[in-house]
């Protein structure tokens, strides 16, 4: 009887040890060296501003206990940054900002990378679209842009940071309101919003289309004018004086989401670690101030929900791009 009791106890101990060694009590993953926060545009635009804001909070709050570095990898309609990300498969020390171009590049046949080639970590917020012109431009309102396009679709040159973005979709919807084929519009692509703004100020293009945040610091200087934004209602802070497209008689609302992804092959413990970090970031008071300052809507989603969101976005954008003649996949 004693021998039987001993064998049962031994078996139980072995079972517990097997459970522990299987990972039930394994230490959670944490980064062990510098983390690269990758952004697919040059410094100065809203994408860069987003990543540098989170980096500053990571460091000031010790939300991430290792150092972080912002790495700008512009080019290829932002795909250069995601190619660089996936040059480090399964490595949790590399994260990249993602946005609709991750989907639209593939739909337009510009780049094979899409939502299945990264690991979604978190949806952060939604932004909107603003048009910026020189203060002495005759394009003071949305109606001015529409009338100019009616005269000649090529008469207005639009500066973008990438083709197929929500920025281009906003211009395309405005063109449709003017009865103009969006395929006839004149778009000029720049590496970043800062470069496009310089081109507008220099008189090389007529309009720069960017996130409202990228214009916040320019309005006080008086050199740039923002005739409208694509938000459902007026924004707050420095952008509160800018009317919406809806106010100007055009029922056009275009959101522009931002999220974080890791390289393909990222395993569950690494995803869980970063999911937790960004969930805490979404509740951080300093991050809330950043969102409020630039009119960004806090819309945190975890990895699973973000993946579902991306799949739905892909379906909807496929239909819209097909209607606009942009679908080439």
C-alpha cells in the first residue's frame, strides 16, 4: 500500500512538472535589447509624429523597459518599411506603423505585401484627411476645388505621400462630386508630408493632402491655409476653426486608421507582450493629450480584433477600388 501511494505521488509530481515545463508557468517574453519602431515616411509628417510620440511615452513612463529607436524607411508607397520589418521574422524587437496602404498597395498591384504578411498587434486610433494650400491660393473652399476640377481635371495638382491611401480616396470622392472621373486627377507622390508641404509653399503643386496633425504647426505661421477636413464634425485644438466637407455641402467622411504590426512569424508570447503595452498606452494620460491635440480618435483594438478589422477593410476597399478603376490585383 505504501509503495502504491508512493508511485501515485511520484506520478502526480511528474505530471505537475510536465505541466510546468510545457509552458504553463513559463516566464513571459520581454524584449532584451533595443526595439526599433519603424515608420514608412521621412521625418515631419503625421506618421513620424505618431511613432515619436509613443516612443517618448515609452521612455518617460518606462512602459517599455528597454531603449527604443524610431527608424524612418520611406519609399515604395510605405512598403519599404514593411519589407524591412519582415527582414526580421519572428523577432519581437521590431514593430512598424501600419495604415490603409498596407491593404491598398496589394489591391493596386504595386506591392505583394499585405495583411497576411505581418502580425497585427493593435489598432491605435483613427485620423482624418485635410487639404492644405498656400495662403494666397484661390482654392479657399471645397467648392473652389470642385469648380476648378470641372473646368479641367488636370488643373489641380495634389501632393500625396503614397498612391491608394485614404488621402487619394478623399480627392477621388470630391472629384466624383464634381462629376469628374477620378482617374483623370493629377497626383504627385512625395516621401513625406513635410516634402509635400515644401512643394506647395514653393508653388510646385496646388494642394497637399495629409493628416490634419501635419498642418497644426503651420496654421499659426500664416503661410498655409486648410480649406476643409474629412471628419464627421469639427476637430479640436488648433484645428477647430477648419470646416468639414459636410459643412461645405459635400457628404464625404473619410477616416484613416493607424495600427501597429510585428514581423511575420511573431509568436503568441511576443504578441501578448506588445498587446499589453499598447493597451496600457491607450489609457495613458500623455497619449490621450496627444490624441486630443491632433484630433485623433482613440480606438484601441487587441490583436485578434485588429486582424478581423483588417480583413473587413480589405473586403470594403476591394469594392471601392474596383469602382474607382484602381483595382489591379
